[in-house]
C-alpha cells in the first residue's frame, strides 16, 4: 500500500485476511466484523504504545467506547487482504480520546471504510467516569497526531 493513500501520516496498521466465517448472506463481510477489527487495531495500537489490558487493570481504568461513527464506502469479500489503520487524533488527557480509522483493500488500494470512535475513561472497578491516570494521559497524549 502506498503511504500517500492513508488519510493521515504515520498510521498504525493491522492487516486482516477475510475468512469465510466473516461473510454474510449478501456474500460480503458482515458489518459486525468491521467493529471487531476496529477493536483489534485499537488494542494492538494501545499495546504498541505501552498500555495493555494488564496496565488498565493495574491502573483501575479503561477507555470505553462512547460513540462509533462508521462510513461504509465499499464492500469487502472473502479471501481479500485488507489493511486497517488507526490514529489517535484527540486526547484531552483527562476523560476522553478520539481515534480515526481507515480500511483499505490491498489489491487496489481502495478505501472501504472510514470511522471515528470516541472513548471515555472509566474506573474498571465501578464503570464510572474517572480521570485518566498520569501514565495513560502521558502515553495517549503523546500519540496524538496533527491533523
């Protein structure tokens, strides 16, 4: 994939192979799969930054989805190789962060999906909104890209 086809610079990319179980009655990837991939690339990116679920447990915090916005631009099909990129585009270093996503098909570099997810910080122990610990704020804040 050519770097210039990404919406933003320095994407964190997860490659996805479309398996038969991901295909729905319409013979394309089921919408629920895209959400699974968004979750997978979000976790992989967080882990690459140094924040794993074990760190969330230690800090008694989690970034939970507050809102997904997904634009489905074209369908994906069985056996295709896709690349899903994510970027942290906002982090207030207190309660919220926002990620952008872009899904592209390897064969033709076509963008199949664009999405945005807003996350809120909560205490794992209670599920209530809580301020990000300094460690999370520092790591996520440093990962914010310029738009």
